[in-house]
């Protein structure tokens, strides 16, 4: 390290030590590396009285864990005997230094002169923070950065967070502005905001990070083999050197944060600050989690302006200091296997924090986490059927952990979408609340694009078939084979084809059978598999993880069937070009179907959507761009591709759910629909229609699907009373749904004839 001058009057080593052994280690290091430079304890240095040119060199001792299995790591054995390898007891330090000198390192942070520190202090600090105290904080942070060069970025944890935030000029100015708007004394608001900071600031420690990893990794290491895209991860590591990363994963399981944390930890990423709901603040896990980076926040705090201000200040601090964030944008676990509607609250706070800091470089990382199987799907299926969610507590946690450790559920796949700049995405989205929705939509699209299709998804896709029956292994393979070809032609992230052929397929079906999702009957000439009674929603959960990749193809099939009937040509504006009229009418029909499904899937705007449909047609019938489309051409094309029709298996549950909601709305006449009682009535009525055979997809009997259909009806003005022709509008909605269900039945008949 180059320093101005070489004498004692030019520099001072500021030693941050806890014991006499550590102080001697720093003194010996200073004597070797900076002869003649005095060593002073950090808390005793009279920095205010030093000459402007004096350089301060922060130094500390770093303790490393012992090498085990070729790597330095903390083990459960260390923790059980109440030792902290990162901070050994004073009585043990001399012994460790003598026996394992490689575990003791002295590191020095970047030096700075008193003059330089004064200049930075005048720009950043508040008047009531003494210069000496501010210098002490800066010395600690500089030593932290030097320490991470030795121990790795996975130990990058924030220090003195509350002190840094509450002493900043930005915090004090914001508190003063808030106090004025609330008509309250400024000191009172400052104190309340500081107190509330202390309720959610994650006071991370390296030991607790190791403890959290060692304890909770057992909740998933025995259950899944974790697969990750290493090439993308390497790119993110490089990006993280200059930007803060915001990981926004899909939410399928309570273990999502644990799986992602272990992936990042093993690849030397700093720990994410995970924003989670206060409902998971379960002792003693919450104590460890908070000191490992989890930020427990209230579910709702819109009516507490001081809490909101404290949260914004904290997030702004993390963004400014380039700490990585993580939260689950769906707001809760998926009950259906598809992405839920994004929640915008936390995104809005991070946007506010980013805009407070003009030079903040924040990159959003859409993240997909999917599992071959989840033991908690059964409980989520019960909730979808109207059951109450079991409250989280210590008893629930013990039961959950025990269930996780007993099962082997295949592979958990972690994939990352294309990262994008939050600031640039906001600029592209324009002004107003819609810009948050556009950014969130971009996140959801990217998660979907990165989500791999599993063998479990395709097997359940086949078994939730065109009719309620059992399938032989050969029949399942015949359904899945063209799907694998389609996935390959589209370049989608698909499964290993071997898992859906021969012995691999039998193993996949066997795993689903062992989990109770399927029933196996092998008392005849051929074994046959069917969805187990009462488990259609569970099977659909796995199937639904792939549907977003197939929905555009399904819409093309429905629009082509309408064109093949000849009906669309009669409503198209005839201009002498029958092919152009039929194409325009088919596109209009596809947009109408998209509108019916807009609360189930994330669709792009009109023009990009039509381009995607064109790409689907390129796979079905590439000549469509050169031939004149006709009714006969549409009929022939559908027949030729009967073996790979997807609409029935993809869309039947959603139109079945819409049928139930539409018929219940018509039954109300012109009366308004109260959400909760209406959805409860839909669950009962939907179960009745499933028993009667009117509803084809038993997995459509789901509160989640009825909620989306109810939202669609509300969007069309069919829920509230007051519309002039409300009953007629409800009947028109019902007729529209019945028409599409009729088309699905026709496509199912074409498909069945081809397989027969």
C-alpha cells in the first residue's frame, strides 16, 4: 500500500480488535508492512486533532474456519459446541494461532487522509453526527471490504445499518418533510422511524448465515437434486460487481428462498436480503433468519406513513450500498402451478428508493424455481377447493421439516431470465401507475420464458386427457412424442426426452403413482394409469407449469377451427380478397379468445401477440404466408396435425371454470354478485356439474380458477348491479364461453379419431 510519506507523523494504523492477541497480531503486521507507523485502537484515536495530510489505515484480524473436505467451512459440529470459527473466544485465540497459523489473517482497508475524510463528511453526514464517530463507521466499512477479499462475497453482510441510515442527511431531510406533512415534531418522527427501522433491519452475521445454511439446507438437500444454469450464473456474478441485483423468483414452495440461497452461496454471491411476510416470523427460526438476511415486514402498512418512510429509507440504503434484494412478486405461493398476478407494493418502494439515488445501478433478475414434485401441493389443492389455509407456527414448521426429510421428489430447477436495468425499464414504461404494471409484466414474461418444462408436466398433460379414462404407457408415449418434437422445434427449455420414453416414462409415471397423484391398475393385459380420485387439481398443478408455453398454440387451433367452419368468413369485411378477409377474421377471433384468458396468462400487446401466433402457424403450416387461406385449407391443416392438438388439454379447465361463473351470474338475474359468497356457490355448483359430466375438466373445480373468471366478469361490468342490460350481457358472456367449449369438444373428437 502506497502512503504519503513514511514516518509516524504521516500515517496511523486504526486497529479494530477485540482481544490482546488480535492487537498483537495487528502490531506485528504493521511492523512488517509499515515500519514506524503507530498503531492506535479504533475507539481511542483522536482523529479530529490529526493533521489534514495524515493517512488512516483501518486494519483488523480475520479468523478463517478450518479446512474440511478441501474447503474452509463452518459445520454443525462447530455450532453445537457453541464456537464461532469467525470469532473465536479470547482464551482459544493463542492456541489457534499456534496450531493453525493459516486461520489468522490481518487485512487492511483502503487508506484515506483526514482531509479526504473531512470532504466526504461534509458532503454526506449530518451536523449532529461527530466527525470522529463518522470516521469510525467508515473505517469499519473499509475493513469489511478488505475482509471479503479473503473470505469471499458470500460473507458480504451490512454493518451498522441503523446508524448509517439514521445519521444520513437524506434520512433527516425526509423525516423533517414527513413531520411537517403530519403536523408532528421532527424529533418525534425521527425517533419513531428509527425505532421502526429496528423492527425489520436484517442484522446479518456470518455465523448466523452459516447456521441458517447448515440447518435449513437439510429441508431440501435430501428432497431434491438442485439443477442450475451455471453459464447464466457466471454472467450474473460479473454483473454483480457493478450493480445491485434484485432477484424476483416464482413462488412454488416455502423452501424457494432456501434453494435459491444455497445456489447463490455455493457460487460465492453475497447473501440476498429477502423480504418476507411477518406471518413466517416463527421462533426460533425467525431469529436466525433475520440475522441471515430475512427482512420480516408487515403484510399491510399503507396506513402507517412513518413505517413506509422507514422501509423506503432502508431499501434506498441497500440499493445505494449495492446489496442484493429478493422477494416473491406473486405475493404468495402458486395454488395452480401457474404464475399469479404480480403484487406491485414492494416494487413501488424499490422504484422510489432507486429514484432517490440518481447513480444507482439496479438490475432485475427474473428467476424461475420449479420442482418435479412438491409434497405441499396437496394442501394447496385443498385450499383451491375452498379449504382453509393452515396457520404457520412452530408445530406447523416441525411437521413441514419432517415431511421434507422423508421424501425424495426428483429435481429442483433454478433458471434465470435475461436481467434488465430497472431504471431503463421504467423509462421505457413511461409515467403513471401503468409503468409499474409494465415492469412487473416484463418480469412475469421473463420468468415464464425461463421456466423449464418437466417430464412430470408432460405426463400429467397427457393423463388429464380428452376424456376421463386410464391410459396405457404406449398411449401416453404417443401423446407426448409430438409434444417433445414441438418443444424441440420451438427451442423451449424441455425435459430429458428419455424420461418420457420406455423405462424412463415408466419411472416418471411410477414416481407420480408413488406420490398418490396417479392410480395404477395392472390386473389386465397392460398396466394403465389414471389420475387418482380427488387428485385432479394436484395433477393439474404439475401440468400447469408448462401451459404458458402452449397457450398460443392452443389459441391458434381454436381460431383455425372457427375458420374451418366457414362462420368467420361471413362476418369478415369482404373486399374481394377472400384469403385476406379470412386471415383478418381469424386474427380478430384470436384476440377475442386472448381477452377471455387475460386473467389466466400473461399476453403481450396486440402486435407482438399476433407475431407469436404467426410463428406458431409457421410450425403448423409454413405455407400460410404464401397460399390463399380458405375454409378447406383450415380443415385440411387441422386434420393433418390432429396428433398434436393442444387446445383441449390446455384450455378446457379455464373455460369450464368460466362456464360455472357465467351460469351462476345468469342465475342471479340482474342482482349483484358478492365475491366470497359467490365463489363459495361456484365451488358447490362446479362440483355438481363435474359429477354430472357437464364440466369436462375436474381440475376446473377450483377457487383460484373461479376467482380469475370472476375478475374477468368484473372487468366486463358483469358483477355489479346497475347496468341497463346486465342480464342480457351476462347471457352473452355465457354464450361466448359455451361456444368455445363446443370448439374444444370438436378438437377433442378430431384428436381422438387420429389416435384411434
